[in-house]
């Protein structure tokens, strides 16, 4: 079994910085499967001001499958959701995930009144967000292929974030040390 988490590391590399009063702050990530797999389920993770968690799969044929679509996120829903039937995702399937946050006073789940700027962090008052696909590759040899390819995807995201914000490298080092 393997997992593909989008955005990777709970949006750590996305530069999550949600201004107070922002109604629809969005982070997106995409990843194309280098091998076929059967999707077993999905999981979602976000904190209090998240509103929408969504993941779709665009098959090589162009067909779009919705794997997760929560339109009114609740912090208590951080769980794994298993499909009643496996969803076959061929090699070349593009996974798209998006997380929306509502950092306004109109969001009844916003713990800050009045709303305050919210950045990425591990505490519940901070934010993070991702949707994770849980799958089983069709061929056992493809497990290594998917893991290596996804690791390269995450490394590219990290490198891009560090290039945009060199101070982020120090923050990342501190997180890794804990």
C-alpha cells in the first residue's frame, strides 16, 4: 500500500499564509501517477478554518472521478474514508487536490474572534491541509516507482519554496530537528 498526499506534508511547502478576513484562500496541488493503482480510500486533514477539501482523478481517457469532496469541513472529520469498491486509476492519471480556508468572522468554526492571520503550524490554532489517496499498485514492483516518483514531487515543491523564501530553510531545519 502507498499514500499520495496533496498538497504534500500538509501544505508545508505551499507558503500557507491566510490573512484575517480572507473568505476563500486556496491551495492546490497536482500529481500524475507513474504507475497504475487501485484506490482503496482517501483521508483529509485540516484544522478549524478549512472549508473545502477536494480530490479528483483525471484518467488518461479524460474522465474525471471525484475521490473526495467535503464542502463544509469539520475538524472532527480527520479520518480515513474507504471506498465501497476499489477505484482503478491507470498509469498517467492526474490527481488534483484543493483546500479552501475561510478566515472570516462568518465562519462559525473560526476559533479567533476577531479573525487573525493564520500560517502553517502544528497547533490547532494554526493551519495545514491535505487530501491523501491510499492505494495499492497493480504490480508490486510499481510500489517503489510510485514512492520514488512522489518523493521527487515533494522535493521539487520544497526546493521551489526555499528558492522563494530562503528563511524557510531555517524553519524547515527546526521542524526536522523536533
